C-alpha cells in the first residue's frame, strides 16, 4: 500500500486523468488473460478498487460480470486520483508476492508521466508533482464597504468548506451567488454613455460589455456570461435553476473545482474593475 497524504482519503484533490485509467485497465486485462484463473485476478482488482471507491466488495457470478463490475468500480474510484493509483499499485504488489507478473514502479510512473497525471511513486510514497492552484480573491477590496466585504469573505469561506467536504454543487452555487452579488455593485457606475442601469447580473454585465466593444474586456465579460448561462441552465450545470432530471448531468467534484476557480477569477476581475471605476470614470 502506498503512503498517501492523509487528507486525500477524505478530500479528493481531483479525478484521475482518463489516459491513466485506460492504461491501468489494459494492464489488468493482460494480467488476467495470462492467468489460469482469469476471474480470480479480476476479483482481486475489484476488491482494491471497491475500497478506493468506498463501497462494499461483492464477488461476481462469472468472469464476464467480474469484468463489468470491475469497470464500474474503477469508474467510481476514478473521482479520487490518489486512491485510484493506490488501488492499482497495491493490488499489483500483492499479486507480485504470489509470483504474478505485474507492472513495476517505473512502468506505472511512466504511465503517470506520459498522461501528465500530476503524481509520481517514490520509494513507496505517492507524491503530487503539481498542486492545484486556487485563484486568490482580494480579501479587502477598497471600493466595497465593510458589510459588503463581510458578505464576500463569508461566501468564499462557505465555498471552500463545501469543496473540502466534497459538495461540489454547493460550492459552485455559493460562488455563483457571490458573482451575481458583486455585479450589483456596478449599478450607477459610469459608462461612456452614462451609467449602468441594470438590476441583476445579466443586464449589468451586458451593459458593461456593450460599453467595451472591441476590447479584451468585452471578451472577458462574454466568457463570464457564457459560464453563468451554462451553470444556470437545467441541462447545463444545473446549479442555479435546478437540474433537468431526464437530460441533466450532476456536476462532478473535479468539474466543480474548475468552475469555482473560473468564478473566482471573474470575481477578482469585477472587483478590480469596480475599484478602478470608483477611482476614475470611464472615458
């Protein structure tokens, strides 16, 4: 068993990249195909990936079902990259002790490196070769009053806590609400043709965008509106207006982290713009 950061067992740092999952699956198929008892090998890997997924292990009725069940368990375990890697590594080391040919550390590391997985095995320990970076939001924007600053800080804290607990939808919802709230600070802000008159996110950002035609700001605000629209749509992110229970797909934790970082970057941008507008009007 690999030595892992204790926090990875409770808070996934992200999903395994698809290329690693595919290559590990291919390795398992080759190992099983060269063994006299193919089903036994599949069941062996099933037991480890069930543990990584946090679900009970149950033996399958035959070899075909064992392969199908293993695919399902690997898919569930894939949401936590370190536990997924450990499940494969540990099951291989266990088989190696029984005289079964399995990939060594160097071969596994090659798969991780070639797929830019962000992890490496060193002396029985799994090391993160890159750390996910969170976009930093200014803690004390000068242009917002004390009450507004407290709202911003509380929402950011709520989102961070939700992510740490694995509740991606709640984290994105909190930051999306904050993005919409920050936008309201632009009501009355000066523009080239007067001032911002909108009362809610779409109207306010549309006015800011129209005031900045053919500029980088116009494109940034377009991206912001596109993300907001996708996350609001029942068939998109299903965050703001609920999820379409027939055609919608619930947000995954790795997707939630990406959305949260994107929204944080837009919050930072809006705060910076608001401070600039308070300092001097747009010409």
